[in-house]
């Protein structure tokens, strides 16, 4: 079983819809990152979380350390949000990065 | 502005051999990190170099090693190749280190990768 599980694997939404992508992990972590990878390959760090909730524009990320779960929400989705969203955790013991398999989001106009 | 260049793009090696892969980062970027991507395991972090020093390391055996030169170019070496080492090896270039606590807006640029096949 992968230590970092994302769901769903693929997601298609209509422009304007509210989107949620989930990430569950089974290891102790010091931080969790949400990444966005566009078809061109560039990866952008959206959030780094160790507790609570962060908001950046239309993006909101939450983490529940006790439940080992994080969610990425996109409000008022737009076609330019179409990308692969990857959850990555920095493990607590050995500072190792582990990645989820990614969620491919397609937002249709 | 030139992107991240990885060479070679494709490589076929025999089990037991060693291989060296190269990554030239974007000009001005000081960090190069390496990843292994396979259909079964997905993306896995190997190590990151920043200003010629290994800054962070993933959970891979000692057969996997790397180094970074003063011009920020980096090489990754795998010794005693195994069939399971067949994968796409990606490197990422970033202005600053990004694997040990980076925040919003830190951007890493990935190369096209080197596809290694071990037979």
C-alpha cells in the first residue's frame, strides 16, 4: 500500500464548480505539500502545511494531523486550473519526501 | 531562457553495469534534485544538491549517488544496476532548495527525463 494515497485519480469538472482533492498518508510527517504540475512539466508548490488551514486566492488547503489527512479545495474552478495535483509529504524521521500518484483535474468551460 | 537539460534521453544498460546521468539546470538555479518515476511506484525523491552539497536524501540504497559541480550541473550515478532500476529519472532545477521546507510559490522546473532500461 502506498504511504501517500490520493483520491480521486481523475476528476472532470465544469467551470465554476467547487473541487476537492484528498490526500491520506500513513507515515509521521513534518510537513505536507500540495503541488501543481501543468502539461508543460513545471511544478509549482501551492502550499506547505504542518497544521490547520491555509488559503491562497481560490485555493484552500487543510490538514488534520490526527487523522493523517489533507484536502485541497478549489473554489470557482476555471479551465486554467486543469493540471495534475500532487500531494507530497516530508517524513518526520528521515526527512524523506514521498509523493502521491497525483490527481488529474480537467475543468471544462 | 534555456530549460532543464537531461542527457542522455534514453539509455539501455545490462544488469550489473553502472550508469551516469547528467542534468544541467536553468542558469542561475542553485538547486538540483533527482527523482525516479515508475508506473508502479510513481514519483520518488532521490536526493537534492544545493551549491555542491547534498542537502536532502531519499530512501534509496547506496548504489544511487550524485554530485553537483560548481556550475550547478549535476550528475547521478547508479552502480551495479538491477532490473528494478528501469525507470524514468527526472531532475528538477530551482533557484533555492525546495525539498526540506519550501513554501508557496517556490517553483521547480523538471527536465524531460532520462529513460533507463536495464536488461
